[in-house]
């Protein structure tokens, strides 16, 4: 269930459009946690009408080419996620932020569609072979297998980059603490 109903959002947007206050005032008045949320509702309402205030229930999928074009458009222009979402007709600017973040971490391949569902187990495959003694002609799945390996490699690269960054931040923090301790020790020695 969404946090705010359509009727509530409409009431806040109407209050803004009638000049009853700004984003911050209306957010406080109606108990909205963030003034940015009110701003988003107003912009989506102005662009899409009532449809902009409904929570999108459709699970829309976007092609690799479309995602790449939107990410490149964001990176090459001085436009915000929200402005880009409005111009592209996407009702969720966080989706564009996720695409851009994935692109920055792992490159364009991160925008490719991923296989859905559970991976088949090798044990299950072996059991089927034992049960069926008839000769099975091997199907060439090398392209599919290579794609699976590439996906796994991409995941491992992302994980590796994350862990390296985490380690760098931890070492940086430890160096700052050490430097702070040394400076406080030095200042104590000078006062004696």
C-alpha cells in the first residue's frame, strides 16, 4: 500500500495551485515528511494530470537502448532526474537515478535485461539423466552459457568495486583517527 492516497495527494496539489502556501508550508501543514514530495506531486500533476498522482501499478519494462539513451541524455545535459523523467514520460524519477548509478558502477551492460526466475540446479539435471537412459542430443547453449557467465562476472565486479570502496573508506577513517590521536598526544606532551 502506498503511503499517501490519491485523494490526499490531490488535496495537497490543489492547495498549492490555489496559492494556499509553498512546498515547505504545505508539507508541514499536511504532515508530508519531505517538501520535495509535494514538489514532485505538483510537477507530475502539471505534466500528467490526475494520472501523475496515481501510483503506477504496471510493471513496465524498458529496452536496453531506451535506458542507455536516457542515461546518456542525463549525463550529457544539465537536467535533473525529475525533469528528465517528466520529459520522457516516466512517472518515477528514482528509476532514472538507479539506471545512472548502475551505469556508473558497471557500464552499459548493467542496463541490459536480466533473466528472471530461479536457476536450474545441476543435481536436478543429473537426476534426469539417470532416469532417462535414452540418448539425448546436446543442444548448443554456448551463447546462453556465455551470457550467464558474463552476468555473473558483472555481479562480481560490482561486488568487488563495492568492497574496495568500503575498504578505502575504512582505511581513510582509521588514518584520520590515528592522526587525531597523534595530534592530541603531541599537544598533551607540549602542555607538560
